[in-house]
C-alpha cells in the first residue's frame, strides 16, 4: 500500500509541477493554444476561397427561361454567382475578382420558345486549372439541368441519383473535422514535447530519474499535466467546428473518446520527442513539420481510396489516418474504410500503448546514459 501511495504522490507532484510551469511560461501556453486554432481557421478560409468558382452573370434577358437558367447554374454547386452589368463584369474579371463571366443574351427567352439555337457566352480566366475545369464541367451540366426542367419531353435521358449516405456534407464541414485531428496532433505534440524537453534543458529530469520514483509514475504525471493543458485548445477547436462551422456530430460519445484517445497518442509521442531531442525549439519545428505531410496524405480532403494507391499504403502507417476515419464517422456517420469502428479504434490503442512503451524505454536509456 505504501508503494502505491508513493507512486500516486509522484504522479501528483509531477503533474502539479508541470501545470504550474506551463501556466507560468505563457509563451508555451499561447503557442499550444493558438497554433491549433490558427491552423483550423487558415485551412477553413483556404477551402472557402476555393470551394466555388466566383462567377459574374450578365443578364441581358430577365425572362422566365433566363431566370430558370440562372437557377440551374446556381444548382450546379460549382459557382459562386453574382449578377453584374457587362462593364462591371469585365472589370471584375480583369481585376481577378471573378473567374468567369457568363453572358445570357437578350433574345434568350424568345429563341428558347422558338426552339432555335441560343449562344451563351462564357469568358474564363483560365489561370487556375481547377476553377477552369470546374466551370467547363458545370456549364454543360447547367444546360442539361435547365432543359430537363423546362422541357422534360425533349430530354429523353435523365440521370437518377441514389445516395450512399443519408446526408450530403459540404466540403468545409468535411475538411473541418479532418483539421480537428491535425490540430489535436500539433497541440498535443507541442504541449507534451516542450514540457519534456525543458525538463532536460533545465536538468531537472536527471534529478527525477535518479530519485527512487518509478519511471512510469514520472511519465504518467507529466503526461497527465500535458493532457490537462491540452484540454483548452481542444475545446476551442471543437467549439469552432461545432458552433461556428455548424458541424453537429452524429455520435457525440464517439467524438469524446476518439478525441481523448487521439490526444493520448500524440501526448505520448510528444513526450517521446522531448525526451529524445531535449530542445523545445526542435520539438516545435518537428511537430509542425510532421503535421504538414500528415495532413495531405491521411485523407483530410477525402477518402484515401480515391487517390494514388501508394499514398493509401503510406497513410495507413500513421495513426492520423485512423483518427480521421473515426472522427468522420463520429461527426458525419461516414465509413471511410471497410475496417469498422472497432478495428480502427484498436489500431489507435496499439499506437498509444506502443508509444508509451517507447517513451518509458527512452527514459530508462536516458538514466543509463546520464
């Protein structure tokens, strides 16, 4: 019983000391809070800027068919439409404020009613390939949609869509959940890594390792402190995703345990990095450097099965991929792989246990070295 009590005291002392140190050194506290939040905001703004092609529509005809064609364009979900005069539209595309100018001629309604060909001029600023391709695909879709509704007897072939999922999620809510995982990764790595590295820089870690305290109690106390200090940025990022972006989770309970498990993994990894690198500057640089490739290869923008096969193989090596899969299921009910929730969760648990074992081993080796 005395051994258990002693270990609990060590855990509490290490936890309390690290929390007090983190609150005193405000720089690290601000960094651990602001970097995850800034990444979420910046990536969201990036997607908002590129999700729909800004397009000016010059309405020389405002008849019912012209209005129906405008609505068909709006329904294509590729344009961010605005109406403008011919002069204003040319100024907008010259200034780079719109990607395309669509001009509906003054005789649009009369020609449609007379079953005569109608020419709709489309002027494209083809500097951006993605936007250019989107517009080239969306204009024919708009025409087909317009004729399918206005003259259903003329369009003999129409598509019938069957959705795999009950809900369709916009790109920003999908990406916001993925960014949540990356934010958890960076916040936990920086908080745990800098705390561990500063112990080595100040040489207080040597004193802890030479004391009778068990290695696991020291490790657990430091990780609990990092866990406690990481709660604030996690809550802020979650609040932005849920309330500002309007992404309400389908499974709240799953969000909680996936988020906590993800935090545990990267807190353990951060502690390991701090133990190995022993310099907080290196920890911050490496944490951000790891986040960038992880973000792009782990299915942040869509299921990795849609991409290059080798990318899918590489992504499955890292826990970020499985965390994104589980968070997407928790928020949207999506199944991004065929493994199931249980298998994906088991993979994360294995990563957590493995990193805890590696961190303990690193502490033991450090004891021998020093």
